[in-house]
């Protein structure tokens, strides 16, 4: 793209203000701003201005989960089918590690956080150790992908290399970067983080498929006969990756996806619950549920919206390819965004001053045909690290590790 085309791209998107300080920049800064403009996808903005906000929901109804007792009845059968699928190389693992980890407040990629007490035990190490159990039981290496973002890509790669991938065979590990989305002020104009840099943020955990596809990994996997992806969050140190029982149950169900869910520990637990929306799989966020909905029970006395998502999904690749994720809604989050004002002064807001755009992974469930919600024992498999202290923190995760005999 030459300079005229760059200006045209901005004009078409109504964002010429991004060149406001251009004449003050040195050559290196000018080039870096131009490169960023070329890379930036401004199409998020049209979704914002048309207020195509997914906050308006369809008709929400309950979705039954496969419960622990139902799973127990067919455990051996599912496990055998799952191990067979793993042993024939049909399943790959994808770790979503592109988030900002703002709540934890750790200065580095979340996976590099050390939860050890007597010796270092990193989050990435815990995940890899868990996957290694599976590699041992199925007798072959499983492809392991890490989605990073611009903010943490280099640090993530360097950390894993330095730690020799915690014993995983590096020839089965690949990285890809997720896309960044521009952030806008209250007026819908894209903000500048500095005079020479657009304010951008990772485009949400739902952006993984498009980014993985653009990196060429989906076609590579399909050529190798991989037809399911187990996609999971970086922050659960008890994450059971490529669980054969889960895989076997999803294969048996014929659904295009599966979701590991936990029974909510109270109606008010701040976790999204599986449901149907206009008859298709969906997730309702805790803040979207009315008091009545949170407590509503079915004939068996079970709460109807009682199964929370843990961000561990199985997706059938051909269905993902067919579903074309350009149908995914863009969510707008009102956030504090560091930026420069019209005079070029640094702004460090203490209140939300703009909007970030994100795709959510659970919207992918909605565009696929069918999802099996599969219950897991939360004390055995769910130890997320979200906050610096209290619920879902390093301390709560350490306690759960201790309960599971993991020496920290
Ligand atoms: P969270 O929603 O907990 O976000 O991500 P976060 O960025 O890690 O933490 P906060 O909200 O800033 O405190 C759930 C999972 O999705 C990944 C995260 O890395 C985590 O594994 N994620 C999230 C991405 O990979 N990319 C994103 O843009 C957002």
C-alpha cells in the first residue's frame, strides 16, 4: 500500500484523525504507524456504528447437560472411543493464551505465572504436564497450538523455549497470533495510544479460529486427518486436556461441539451458563440472567441454568470451516483505554473512556449444529486463575492443586 492508498483506507473508515500528529513523527515512527494502519481491520467500526450489539438476545430456554452420573454409566465405553480417536491422531489441542490477564495483574503472559510454593510450577508447565498424561496413555504426540497476541507472543515463545517446552516435543508445538482490534473513544473515533501508535487490543477469545486458519494450520491439520480441536483457556491449572471420556461422549453424541461444564456452586456464581437461544446452543452470562432465571428449577428440582462453562471445548473442524465465523457477533466492552488526547497529552483514565471489540468463543457454539454440555467435577478439573486474590486466584488454585495431590 502506498501513502495515497493508506490515506484512502483511513478516509473510507472515517479515521483520518489517526494522522493528526503524523508531521511531528520521525521516519521510523511514520513507518510504524503506516504499517499498523495497513494491518488494522477497521470493519469492526461499522458493526459498532450500526449498534449491531449482540446484547439483544433471542428467546432463552434451558439446555440439559450430560451429568456426572450419566457419564459414569458409560465411562469405559466413552474412554475407549476417545483413546482410539487420540491414538489415530484425530484430535489436536489449542491453548488460548492471547488474553491480557488484566485482573491478575501479572507483568507477563499469564502462562508464565509461577504458582509454586517450594519450587517453581508455572501455569504453562501444569498444562503441558496434563497433556503429557494423555500423550502417554494414547502412545503418540498430540499437536499443541498456542494462540498468543501482539502483546505476549515473543515472551511466550521465549519462555517455553527457555524451559524446553517442559518436556513436550517441540516439533508438535506451533504458535499463532490472534488479530488485534482497534479501540474507539465515546464518539466512535479510533484512539491513538501514542502519537505514532493506534490503540488496539486482542480481538477476544472467539477470534482464534480465523487466526488459526489464516496461519495455515487448519488446512495442515485436515491434511493430516485431524478432525477435532480441543480448545481451552490458559488459566485453568487443572485443565484436563484431550480427555478421552469427553471426546468419546462428544463423538457418540454426533454433535459438532462439546463443552465441559461445572455445576454452579450457587445461583449467583459469576459464570456464563449453557442454554439454548432461539433453539440453538448458546451461553447466557451471569449478569444477563434475571433473579427468577437464576433460581428457576425443572420438575427434577435441578436449576435450569445451572451448568457453567469452563472454557474447554471440542470443535469438529469441518463444521468450523463450513460455518464461516464472519457470522460471529462483535461484542463491545466499555473500558479504560490509555491514549493521547487531541493535543497529544497522555490520558490515563480512571473511568471507562471508550470501547474495545471482542469476539466470544461461545458464540461459535451458536453457529454450529449441536453441542454436548459435559459435566466435570469442579474440584478435580476446574482451578481457574483470574484474580490476584480471593475467588479464582492463585491461592484458590493452589488449594485445589493440593487437594489433587499436586506438589507445588
Ligand atoms: P479471560 O476472559 O479471562 O480474559 O480469558 P483475560 O484477558 O485472560 O483476563 P482479563 O479479563 O484481562 O483479566 C479467558 C481465556 O481466553 C483467552 C485468555 O488468554 C484465557 O485463556 N483470551 C482472552 C485470548 O486468548 N484472547 C483474548 O483476546 C481474550
